[in-house]
C-alpha cells in the first residue's frame, strides 16, 4: 500500500515538473518572439524614417504638441 502511494506521489511530482518546464519554455518563446519583433521593427524604423512613411507627417505632428 505504501509503495503504491509513494509511486503515485512521485508520478504527481514528475507531472508537475513537466508542466512547469513546458510553461517556462512557452514563456521563453513568447519573450524571444517579442524581442525579435522589437528588433525587426526597430531596424525597419531606422531604415525608413517616420517622415518617409505614408502619412508620416501625422505621426510627427502627433508627437509634437502645438500649444
């Protein structure tokens, strides 16, 4: 009886560890994709300044307050 309870407890621990590892892997992937997107977007913005974007005058004006 004790051996069965012990093996069930160890199975629960192993299952919890696998779930935690999967959760950590998913979090790492989300962080990596977000950083890659920021890197690519930052490169695109430097490559083509806001002034050359269509309606770029709107973006520049929205950052400037004409008070």
